DNA sequence: TTGAAAGCGCTAACAT
DNA sequence: ATGTTAGCGCTTTCAA
C-alpha cells in the first residue's frame, strides 16, 4: 500500500513546515493567499487526504457519531438511518452503525464500542429486551451527547425525537368512530415498551371523548406480528358483542387482521374497519389498501441528527444543556380499509 | 465531560508504566499473570475504555470498514447492512456508512471520507448515476481492500458478491414457460446497470432453450418502478399478438403489472402469469401473492464482509490477492401469480 | 518480566 | 506570516 502522503511530505516539498501546511489547508486567516494556493496545489498533486485519525486524536473530537438501532433489516430503521446519514454527511460527520438485534447485551456492547471509537455523540433506539438502562446512564454521566429516537424512555431524562404516538392512536380511533363503526377494538403491543402504551392510551381516550364505553374485553394483547392480528380477530369474533372495527398497534398486526377477515369473508371496510400504525410500504399495495398513521421516519432521522449536532456544538461552549423532547406529528393516511362512509 | 482515563492513569495508580499496562490489557505473554490481574482490576475500577483513535494512529489500522450504498431507505440495502454489521461486530469491526443517493458526486465524496477515516476496507454498491469509476480505481490502486456487492461491475476487476442474476432470470422465465404460458414478455431495467443486462440475458436464453422464438417486441424498457410495470402492460396489450406472461426485472415493476392487469380484469394467474425479482416484503401480502426470485440479501451482506475481512487479514501478510467473484444462488419463490397448472 | 523512549500525523500555543 | 515545540494516547523497539 503506497503510503498516504502527510503534511510533512508537503512541507518538505515546499521547504516549509507541517504547521504552515496544516494552517493553509484549514484555510486559516493568518496564512497568505499565495501560500494557501501553492499548498493546495501540492496537496492535490500528491493526492493528499487528511488523516482524520491523527486529527481526531489531536483535537479530542472525531466528527463521528454513533447510531444504535435494533435492526437495519426493519424498513422503519432503514428509513431513519437514511435521514440521519444524509444530514450527517451534509454537516461533515461520519456515522458509525451498531445493531442490538433487540438484545440488551449487544446494545450494551454497542455503546462500549462507540465510546471506544470516541464518537462525538450517540443516537439510539432502545432494544426490545432492554430493561436496564445503566449503559445509557453512563453515557449521560460522561456528558456525551445522547439522543433517543422512536423507542424512547421519558423517565430517563434524555433528549429524544419520536412521533406523537398518543395523538396518532387517538386520531386513528376517532377516525374509525366518525366513520360510523360502533365498537372499535384494539390489538396492542408489548406493554413494557412506552410507545405501545402511549398508543393504547390514545385509543382509550379517544373512545371516552367520543362517548364510547371503554370495554377491557375489546383490547387484545398482541406482540407486533401478523399472527397476533389473526389471533386478535379470532378472539374478538367469538365475543358475545364483537367489535366492527380494529385499531391495530402497527401495520403487521393490521395485516393479520385483514387476512383473518378475508378468510372469513367479512367485507372490509363495509362490515369491518381496520386502521394500522407505521405506514409500512406494503399497506398501499394490499387489497384493500390499509389506512394507517405515518411516523415521518426520514424526518425523524434528520431531526435526531440535528438535535445531537446542536448538543455537540453547544457542549463545546460549555453551555448548559436543556433536555429537549421533539414530538413529530403523527399523520393519518386514510386509504380503503377504514372508509365506511361514501 | 470527565476526562476518559488513560493507560497513564492506570500506570500511575499502580506505580508502573503505560507500556506495561498496555501489554497487560492486550494479554501479552511477556506479562505476569499477577500484573495482568491487578491491571485489569484497576482498569475496571477506573472505567477504562481503550482509546481506539490513539490505538489506530499508532497501529496504522482502524478496525473499521466503510460501506457505501445508494440508500438505506431501500429495504434491499437495509437487509444487506444488517448482514454486514452483524458479522462485522462479531469480528470486532466498526462500520461506517455513507449513502450515494444514486449520485456519482456523493459516491465519490463518500469514498474520500472513508479514505480520510482510514478505514481498513470499503464495501460498495455502485450508484445508478455512476459511469466513471476512477474513484474506485484509486482505492484499488492504493491496495485498500474493496468489495462490490449487488451492483457490481465485472470489467473493473474488483472482488464482489452478487446474486446470480442471469440464472435467476433464466429460472423465472423457464418457470413461466413450464407453467404453460405461450408468450413470455420481459420488462427490463436501465441497461447501463450490469445486473439488469444479466437478467435480460437470462430471459432471452431461457426462451431459446425452450424453443420459444425471441421477439424483440416482447421486451419493454422500464426503469424499476410501478409505473414502468403499468406502462409495459399497456404497451404489451396493444400488440397484435400480446404475451400471456411477464417476467419483470424486479418486484415493483411486477407490482405495476399486476395492478394494470387487475384494472383490466385480466385474471392472474389463469389468463396471465407474472414473475418478479427481489423478493420484496410486500410480495407475500398482495393479492395474488407474487412469485419472485430471492436475492439472499442478508447472506450477501455477510459474504461481503467475510470477503473483505479475508482481504484485510491476507493483506497484512503481504500475500498476493486474487480477485474473487462470489455468486449467490438466485432462489425462485413460487407463489400464486405464476402458477397456472393445478 | 518490566521500563524508557520514540513516534504514528496532526494542530495549537508560543515565539519570532 | 511563518517556524518551533510539544503533546493527544497508544504500542513497540530496545535496553535492563
């Protein structure tokens, strides 16, 4: 590997010193234009490319942020990464990715790898299996900028971006009621995850605000899967007074509901209404198309990076950091599965 | 930010030197077990976390690889990233991500950022708009390990992993013929991208191997979108002797075909057969479910990392590198849209 | 088995 | 406007 050229190489060639070359390349005001030009030309000639590793060591910052997601395979996180990386590149930051695969142990390892890499900040979406948050608290204690996105935990006092799950669920439920469905049920997600609890709360409040009685038998505990959608429908249809609409905690669950209804020849949306949550890609391609709540994934990634960027920049000036919790609007996407009214 | 502890801190506390502490922590054989134990204990106590930046500068390698993809938003690339990152983590590597957003300029910038970060190798999937490959040739010239995945270019002599596009297309086309469809058409992708040319070649060869005449009017030039699927069908159905099956270059195109057929009340698969390519998630949830070719995305990511890892390790020993081109099997996933026979 | 010293490439403080 | 010097934290060579 033909050695990368260094400031020293350029300096030697020009009969000057590495310090001057460094200043010239960094466009410092105390260097003459003439010198800047000749340095730039020589650098180009040698194919010089700044060694960010050395620079980072010297500066005590890396211009790199770390991201921890459950899995890049889930298209939701792919979109968020897209948003994060695009803004990061624009602002000159590199992005390191780690996956927890929903495991606490891997998440914890990921945090340590990122700390070893001396990232300037960490963006994270909490793993399903994480119940102990000491690794994140350690980051916080080190005063290293930390931002949670989507899978947040309000009790930790960490800056975050998430979608307004409560209001999204509220809107979804209310939409079904306004469409004339009499009894709106809910299939929930694992209730140790805050966002799913929020969605359930939105569902319950929307019922009560619309003078529907809250009926615990109309809530089926699911686990974010097609299967729990099917199982939920199976359960609901055996009730004495079954529901005629379901607000599912996310789109796969809603898909299970639709599959089960189709198997039983129950007409959607005429006899039964369905709303999901997530705006997964497949929703617009199935029959009937799925009404859902959009989570603004790309925007979420962009906002997450902007938040951490702000923390990094402010941290330099030793300003005190206030915890911010950005809540993105949950946007109803009304398609066929929930539109009873003509 | 309470300063991270260093080898020096540990050494001072133990009345020894940074060199010894370094050796102890790196489990060198020339250090006594007693010393190793006490060093480990002190390190734990201080919450010591090796500064990878300093270590990288000294060692001349970073234990980091760079990945350039068109966009993390495409679920295909999300899956590949998943595969890459998982294997990388297992082998102790960090992963830096850059996106080209299908633009040559951003791709080129990405390569330079990764070089500045002194990554130990680069994995890349070529952007749609990239016609000039000098940035990749520069990487190759530097003898920095480089592996292409999926969007490869055979003429560049770069190690790669990709799916067997030719054989996948061949199998897809032959499957449709064997199902009894008389005239099998093809909607292609941008033909400056090699994988799409390969798929067309597979289509043509399968026709001829099965004694079907190759008819240029049965190939519609598309651009990997739902719209080109629809446009293709519109064109085909106006032909004097229209086809009764389509092999679409990828699943979105196939989805467009299906939508158009449904709009015209043409029965799938009875009157018209459809095959896609990619095995996108939505294919199993639409009606009819979509027959397609699986690309083994996660495996592709895993293989890509393994290849570059091998190159990195061998490079150290100055062994000569042979260019490898790993071709993953293209696996037909037969669902409803192509099954005419009972 | 351990210590002393040097250096990876960069940048900033200080000097001129 | 430029040069000198030192040091970020680690690892390795050489010496003891």
